[in-house]
C-alpha cells in the first residue's frame, strides 16, 4: 500500500491499524517527546534519549519501530543487533549529528591522543565508535564527573551542552564545534519579550541552547528533567526553551498550568524540529506493514559503538539515574 491510498483513512483508522499490526507482529513503538501528539499517545514508551536507550536495551520485541530520528534508531539497533529496527523515514536525520562528520572528528581526535572522548548520544554510530563513553543531556554531568578531575576530555558534538557542563563542573573539556539547529536558534530577545509579558512565568531550558539563553533560565535540564520540574514546581506558568513536542506531555501531566514555547520567529508560536516531524502516522503504518525501512549497520561498527553506550548505561545504573 502506498501513501496515496492512506489518505482515505482517518487518523483514528490509522491508529487502529497500527495497534493491530503491533500486536500481530510483536512490535514495540518507541517515540521521542518531540513527536506529534498522535504518535506519542499510541507509543509503548515516550521519552528522551536516555530513557529510550534504556528501553531499547531491554526490548524483547521482534520489531522495534522508532518514532524519532536516525541516530536514535541506530542506537536501538546497536543495542539489539538481532532485532528488526524500523525507522519510518530514513531521511529523518539530525542537524547536530550532521555537524560532526567522522573523518573530520577522527582528525580532531588524533590531535589530542591523551584525551578521553565523551560523545553526546546525538551523534552517528561512526562517532560512537570513536568514543570512550556516551552521554545524554540527562546524565552528562554525572558521566563527566565519573572521570578524575585531571582527566583530559574531548566532548562532542554539542558545544552548548559541553560548555554548560564545563561551567557547572568546573572542567575544561575540549569542545567539538557542533550545535542543534532547533535549540541554537533560540534567542535571549525572544525569552525576554515573553518574560516581560509574563513576569510570573518560570523559564525552563534545554542545555543544547546557547549559554546566554541558559543564563536566563530558572531551570536547565533534559527534556525529562524539564517535564518533572514543571510537574513539581509551584508556578502555574512556564516559558519553555526547547522543541514544541514536549508541550503535549507537559499539558497532560499539568493540565491546569500554562506553557509558552520560545518561538523561533514572530510568524508562529512554535519551535519544531523538521526531522522529528517527518515521522507520521501514515509512515508508521507503512513501516509496520512492509517491515521497512530497516536500520542495518556493519557488525564491526555495531560492536565498537555498543561499548561506549553500555558504559553510559552502566554508569547511569550505578548512579541510580535509571532503574
């Protein structure tokens, strides 16, 4: 069945078909918080990169359908080499991962042979093979602090996250010059304008934002950490500096609170990741029905990339960051 035939189905009908196929094929649907609400609502698990990596590492499903971007599906495949992993649109990439090409990073790393490499999970499998340990925004501080204070470290690929971790830990890690276009574009001006209009609002921000933006935040944390903060904090209004998709979960968990997204421009009140929004209900259905597009990686790449991911999961487990 092609996309054109699917246009005759309503969202409700597509959801019913997806749920039926999931059950028939012993498939699990993992979705990132940045997916559209309809996908989040039918997913078996919705989370950020750390949570999704943990769930993927424990999956017993025959098929994993990843409603996210390419590096996330790669991670699921690395952790489940014998499981069929599907990404409904192979073009769903990541600007941050793209900012760190393997050849360029390998040359950079070669200039600092005495440095350990900590790579943010938002990178390709190739970059993971060049890393000593992986981190997420939710555990980056703890991963960095698991190394001795005098350890020489390269942090890649997000310079904003790396700079923030340097600041709060007092480290002096070398930073690869990469950014996420969704977070790096957010401006202090946009936040200040919202704050002027909503002086009672708390500002929550993802550490992939610029340092100037983070300085204005009342709370800085991963997507899951921001969600938890807005649930537990006593304020009734929040200015949210991250991707629009998280608002769905925030509204679900705190229906009586108000959330204002920091927009990228004056034409809309949104900040969407174009890659995340490439995944649709139609594509998920077709992916499950046809069992493609499938993520496949060379065995040697998977084995090398698995080691730093497992180290991250082990460190996080020891520090009770994940259960």
